[in-house]
C-alpha cells in the first residue's frame, strides 16, 4: 500500500475514464505491437513492400567465395602457408592419433577394459567401475572393438586439444571484460553453426581424412570449455578474492591459488560438455573420413542397414554414458570427504590402478590379446534387420484406420509441412520481420528484438530467403510435435516417480545416441523426404524437453502445492494454476532446447531429402563448394539466433515479471 501512496495519481478523462495513452502504458505489450503496426503501415507504402525479399537488398557472395575456393585448391600443395603451417598441423594430428591408437592396441582389450574400470573406480566408485568394464566388454562382444579404439583415439586427441584451446580462451575472457565481450558473439556463433558447416572449410584446407575430422571436432567442442571456464573465473567469490589481494598476492598467484580452485566445478562441467560434443562431432566427421564407429554408422545410413547402425551406435552410447558419468561424478566429489579404505586414497589408489592395468595388459600381450577375438562376438545386425523388415512389412502400409507409416508421413507432409511452408513463403518479407520483432520484443527487450530482426534480415541479404522459410517451417512443425508429446510425458513423470524411474534409462540412451542413428530407422519406416527428418528431430529433442520440464514441475515450491491442495484444487487445477506458472522459466528453457536440437537434426536431414538449407550444406560439402556451404551455414546461424531470441526471455524481462 505504501507504494500506491507514493505513486502520483495519473490524470483521468472526464467521467473517471482513463485516456488511451494511460491504457497503453499499463499494457506495454500492446504498446509495442501498436508501434510495430505503425512501422508496418509505413513499410507497406515504401519502396520494397513486395512479398519476396527484394533482389536489390541481396549480396552475391558466390563470386568472392568461389575465388577463395579456387585459390585454396590451386595452392594447397605448393604454397608455404600450407606446406609449413597447415602441413605441420596435419602431421602432428596424424602422429598424435596414431600414437594414442598404438597405445590402446598395446594395452590390448583386457588392458583397456581394466584401465577404464580402474579410472572410473578411482573417480566415481565401484558401481561406475563395473559399468565402465561391462561397457567396454560389450563393445567387443558386438564386434566393434577396433572401430571403438579408433574413435577413442580420435576422441582423446580432439578432447585434449579442445580443452587446451577452451582453457586459453576462457582464461582470457574470464580475466578481461573486453575479451569477454568480443568472444561472446563468436562463441554463440560457433555453437549455433551446424556441424556440417565446420567440415567444408577443413576439407578444403586439410583434405579428406583424420586431420580435418580432428580439427573440425576441436572447433565444435571447444566453445563449452571456453564459456564455462570464463563463467567460473568471473563468478569467483568476491570476498575470497579480496582476501587474497589484501595478502599481497600477484595476479598469477590469485589465478592459481584462488580463481582456478574456486572454478573447479565449472571446469569439470566444461570438460563433460566438451567430451559429449566431441563424441557427437566425431561421428558426424565420419563423412570426411574420420573412420571408427562414425564411419560404420554412415555406411549403414547409406545402405539403410538398421542392424549395422545399431551395432555401431550402441558402443557410441556406451562410451558417452561412461565418459559422462565419470566426469559428472568427479565434479560431485569436489570438496567432499574422501571415502573408502585409507590405504587406497590418494596416490596409493592410483598406483594400485596403474599396477593392475600394467599386469593385465602384460598378460594379454603374452596371450596375443591385442584385439578382441572374433569367436567371442555376437552379431546383432541380422536379427535387428529381420525385426525391421517385419515392422516395414506390417507398419509401412496397410494398417487399419491409420494406413501405415508411409501414409502418416504423406499426411503430415501434405497437411502440415506443405501449408506451413506455403504460408511462410507467401508472407511479405517485411511482415515476417515484424512478427519476429513482436515476438522477441514481447518476451525480451528492444535489444532482443533488434538482434532477432537483424538475424532474419541477414538471411535475406544472403539471398536464401525461400530455403530458410522452408527450413523454418520444418523446425516449427517438429517443435510443435515435440512440445506436445514432451510436455504430456513430463507431466506424467512429474506426478509418478515410478514412471520417471522407467523413463530415466530410456532418456539416457536417446540423449547419447548419435544423430545419424535416428535417421536410419525413420527412413526405413517413413521413406525419404521432409517428414522423416522431422520425425528424427522429434525423437532427438524429446529427451531434453522431458527432462527439463519434469525437473521444473517437480521443483515447484512444496508450500505452494500444499496450499493449493488445502484449498481443494484438483490435480488439473494444481497443474494449470500453480505448477505451470511457477515452472515457467524451466518450460521456456525446454522450448528453447527443443528449437536448438530440432534445428540441428533438420539440417542433417538434408542427407535424407529434407531439402532447404540442409540440402545446401550437404551439397556444398559434397561438391567442395565453399560459397554454397558457407552461405547456407551462415543462414542457419542467423535462423538459430533468431529462434533463440524469440524463445528465451532475457534476465531483465524475468526480473520484471517476477
């Protein structure tokens, strides 16, 4: 009430009614929309009021980028830059990957298994040690030991390089405000840029093979390490830093003795995210000859061999689970009291782990056990393909009422994707910009709206407006399906702990499965086209939406829920009037993650006929056309930036609403 008394009364019109300006002040969203409507009226009568993006506002980059491509191809084998700089980098990468692979072969399958179990035991305990050991044994049983070691060797080198690069960038951004402001948009762009777009430049410079795959993986996986390192350093406790400074510590001493120790959790989280992204990129990099498990998955995609894809996909999931759980457990143990027998703590435990690994590796070499024996493998490709054939025969067409998966894909394409694409492409370009501005301004600030509008305008300037609208239609349709299914499942999981426990291992598998693996079964069931790409995107994005939404609904204040129940609210009323409003930040984050993940798979869907920007990126990679690939990649970055801005409220906006 004190606030009401301190606020001066607003003038009212005759009869006690308030004027239109006062009403607009009370409704800022309406005022923003009215202002945008006035802008639209001006634009309609302006010079460029047509439906499609005007040709006069486009910039043709094909000629300069084509010249760059021709120069690289002509000088790749003779120019000193390639011979004495990029050539040395390529040789160093090849030697490093080969060295790690030879070490893994020298340890043998038994030595590698014991080493993985020993590290997991020292970091996370006995349970994860058993999980790690069984996971590596399953890789051998599936007949994928050698490809697994090839992928692991590439992963080790790529992760080490990504961590070093990320640490250096993170240190610079964490210690300097100017560097942080410069690096932030660069890191944003690197994280939104599709994985395929990284492959084309490295292929032009380094050619097909391991060097290009490793370097593309480093560029793709380094941003999380840099971002989280900067976050940890900038978020160091001010009191601790002031105390260290008052003791006369130099800048280097403050960094080593205070900032880095205080940022250990963020550093380990960055390592975790870097490992997961590197594993994902190592699979995608199989397109340019990375080898290993990714190459097996890519070959299976080319022949629509679901069994072979699953046999190679399971080891990728197992590697991801082991690495994810190990680094996550290491982060949880920071600052905790040491557990286990005193004789096995510290360097004694690590010495025991090293001794056990050496003993088992030596015994394996004596028994000629460098690689997994062929007679101990289990072939699952045949049974899986048999099951897939049965599903195709019985589900592809002829199903009563539904008609089959082929009919569902056809109906989804003709009833959802085609009208949505036609509607977006038929809208005048200026109206699309105004809609984007309205959404971004309503959920954020004018800076948010300006960023989103500039991103969409850049798409038009690049001359790829129509394929971008096609991609946007696929993303919007897939996101809508993802949110409907994901929110429905999450509500059930939030109410039932049993359902959540049942879903947890399924979500773990789906979140770690490489994107390529999703494309193979949907192509077998739905054929090729935009509908299979949308279906794969839905399956890929669902786990994140379900997890985030469930966590948000479960995290609602118990006092608020108890109050609602005491007032006689039904479960539906509790959900609509209490849980959803209080969990709004988590729900918006789920929407944001759905958009980002769906966009990533829709782009990869260019391999199975999704067309639009995904096809342009794949075409540029296949033909070595830097102009086509990079322009499409830049348009995807702009599209992702716009979608991010219109689905994620700013901190200032959240404070205003709270």
